[in-house]
C-alpha cells in the first residue's frame, strides 16, 4: 500500500539504463538506449523547455530493430553521463521524485509506441492511467496539470514530496 518497490539509484546514465532495462523486461518491450545530453542539445533537438524525450530515428517504421533512444538533459534531470561529467547536485527530495517520475514517463512513451504503435505525445487517458499505476507502485502520487503533465507530487497520505533532504533509501543508496 505504501510503497511496493524500492526506488532505484539513477544518478548516472548507466544506472538509468539499468533501470530502464528492467522496466523493458517487466513490460515486455525491446531494449531502448538511454542518452544524457546537455540542456542546449535537448532544447535544440526537442524544443524549448523540454528536458527529456523518447524518440525513434525513423518514426513510423514498423520494425523493432531500429535503434530507439530516450534522451535526458543531464542538468535539468540531474543525471551524469559521458557527455556531461559535472557532478549532479541534489538537495531536495522533490528533485529525486521529479527525476524518477521523468524516467518512468519516458519509458511509458516507449511502451505505447511498441505495443500500440501509438503516439502518446499528448499524454491521453490511457497514458495517464499507466503512469499513475506505475508511480503508485513506488509510492508516488500526483495531480495532472491542464496539459497532462504531473505536478504536486505527494505520498500515499497526501504529504508532499517537497522540501527536505532525501533519505538514503530514496536515493537508492541502500
Ligand atoms: Zn511525455
């Protein structure tokens, strides 16, 4: 009821990759490569204000053997990677929750594209249903904004994941 699954350690691109691999196995979708880029690159690639996205170089192609990517702006998402060696800084619990939520969110785009050949750009009803379900397994709850992005993260009892230093188990360190 509270939290069925423990939170993973996802400080580096390798660790995010490892977590995404586990999700892929659990939800029966093919491997997807995780890349961590600069804030500048992400905005150039995906548009202003975008900090993460799932994409496919030949969108619409029916095969599963093309390489697919989930890209993160390392600075905003607080993930260190090959192309971003500055150490990540996390001082608030909220930052941990937002990062984790973002990783799951991008995975769900991959999930829908694979299973339903469906663009989930606008985070429709089905997308939000699965998103709420997966997050709740980790004890993460939230409300949706008008444009279907999660906000105001809180725990099962409605206590906000806002300020305060994250505990070691929340960082996935134990
Ligand atoms: Zn999205």
